[in-house]
C-alpha cells in the first residue's frame, strides 16, 4: 500500500512527526509532499519561516518518509495520486472534509491532529511554536482558531471561558489540549492569549496575562477607557511583552498599501476621510445590551483606525451624533466627526442599519475610493479629474482576514519587537480615547 501526505512542515515539531508516523503505519511506502513558498502564498498560508530546502530536510531527518516531493500548484494532488500510484491519502483532521474530492482516486484518511505542543523555546536561534490560549468562545473566537491554522509558528493550545459547557464545545470543535476551568490554568499552559470576551472584561484579562509574562492579542476595542489602554501599554512595554489590538484591517496587505499610497502624496494633501461600517445582523444581541453595547463600541474601531492612520492622532476636536434604541438606550447609528488642522474626517457606524460601507479619502489632487467592504481591503482606486490618470490597485485578502493580524502577532513575538508600525500602541490609545469621548458626549436622538 502506497501512502501520501502533504504539508508545509515549517519549524518541524511533535505534531508533524506523529502525523508522519501514523501516515506511514497506513501502508508500506510513504511519500511526503512539501509545499513551495509560492504554493503557500497562493493558498494563503502565512509566516512560514524556513526555506523549502530546510523544510524538506526536516521531513527527511524524521526518517519517516520513503520519498519526498514538492507541491507547487493547486490541483497537483490529483496528478500525484495517479502518477505515484497512491492507495491512501492521509492528512491531519484539521482538514476534515476538505479532501473528500480525492476519494475518486484513492482512500482518504483524516488522522487526529496532535493537540498539545510542548516546546516553548522562543529564542531566535531555535525558533519554536508560540502556544496561544483563547479567552472566550463566541463567534470571533471560533473564527480565530480556524484562521490560526493558516499561520505557521502558532498553536492554539487551549481555551477558557466562564461557561464550562462552552469551553468543552470549543475545545472539542478545534481539538485543543487544554480545557481550562480557570483563567490562571489557561495562563499556566501558554505563551500568549487572544482575548475575545465582552469589551468591558478586556482590561482585567489583559492585565492579568501581562503580569504573568504572557503576550496579549486583544479584540477591539482594546478598552473602553483611554487611561486603561495606556496602563496596559505601559505594563506590556515595561515587561518587554507584545500587546496588540486585534483590528484585523490594520494588518491586511491592501489596507496598508492604501494608507501608503494616500500618505505618499499621490492624491495631494489629504483633506477629508469618510468611512462607514454598518451591520444588520448582530448574533446574540449582546452588542445591543448593557454598559458596553452600541454601534460605537462595537464598530467604531474600524473607521477610526482608517482616520488615525491617514490623518494621525493630533486632531483638534471630536463631535458625535447618535440615534439610540428606545428599549436598550444604546447608540445604534452614530457619526463621529473629527477636525484636524487641515482636514475633516467622519466615521459612521450602525447596528441594525445599512448604509454604503465605503471609504473615501479626499485630497488636493484626487481621491482614493475603497468600495464596501473597505475594512476587508482587496481593491481600491485612485481617481482624478483627468480620468485617464485613474489607477486600480488589487491585493490579496485570504479567509476572513484574521490570519494577517495573527501572523503579525507571532512574528513580533519571535522577533522580540513590542511595536508594529501597522498599529502602534499610541494609535490604539487614541482610538480608545475617541471611543470614550464619543460614547460619553454624543448628542443623542431617539
Ligand atoms: N499536524 C498535526 N498536528 C499538529 C500540527 C499539524 O497532525 N499539531 C499535521 C497537519 O494536520 C498536516 C501536517 O501535520 O497534516 C502538516 O501540517 P502543516 O505543515 O501545517 O501543513 P498544512 O498547512 O496542514 O498543509 O497541501 C498542503 C496540505 O494541504 C496541508
């Protein structure tokens, strides 16, 4: 029986070794396909550290492969199965269902993924995998675990949430080693945490993690009070730890290029920024309840990110107009206006309201237009009065985009840097300050 399996095999670890060992047991001859840089790029796998040669050597050194081939294009698996006369295709269970289409050619086996990764060696000369724990088990936490599979160098080790049933369900669904019954138990098993809990709980979870020497990736808004964001930043900096606010847009390749194009003067001096983000559906209605609910706290981070990245943090004034839900009293549609010395910006956010979700950056020579959903920036245009000068820009935005922020977080940890230009701590604090101001001083209707 001839068996085949594929993978990137970056920073070769116990999970990879066990996968190969079990694949080999399924037959008498094991072929291992190792992905090329180009193929990983095309399939949206990020943060691969080692070269193709090093990764091939990893597989050879395991002594488990009878033959190593390279995988360089989409659809190659079908060719390989026939070319190498394969009987069994084996792959880890994180891919469950994804390769059922190969059943027309051979047997397809999904092998249980190795849950825990023991090594915590993070020294530059011996890079290892960052073990991360997820705090919270809701929608965004689920998307995080799925997207983390596309980032090399990180392993979701466990989960903690206040409800034990949710912890169990989440850990089973994502095949995690640690189902933590307390937050400290989670912290004891990881190098970093991803905080995806209700906004008002971010500060305490982040603070506790930092004080135990763990890096923190925290959902937006980092905090609802600017002084708390500043305190967390100081804790992280004092300890040499990474504290990153998870505003996914900030890390998307297209968004970064849009900022660079705008700031490089191609549309002249920036005079206006208008950004809108509205959402009709909001899961369990949590967003519409309680102290921390409402469109500003829920969605404000995105348009404010665009404004801050384009115009900076030295605004002169903020004014906010909101309509409120008559039952819950939270803001459901809001406009936050910021005045800068030479520009005016407007952020519009809505829950249960729909408006065109685009971003327009007006300049003295032309403007940039980013169509909805601009926060998943894939495409934008520079437009001028002389239309022959118009230019279109296209970028990749794989999955739902969380992988870009995860990749940035991991690479900061492994490189030992505590600040990224893509979203600086001072910018997160400024966003928290505007959100705090907007929520407390909005002129309200309804
Ligand atoms: N794996 C595992 N346990 C882990 C980590 C990985 O069993 N803790 C398995 C994966 O399920 C996969 C193999 O090890 O079967 C290689 O993993 P990666 O190097 O992450 O490669 P991957 O992105 O899964 O490539 O064509 C490429 C393949 O589709 C899969």
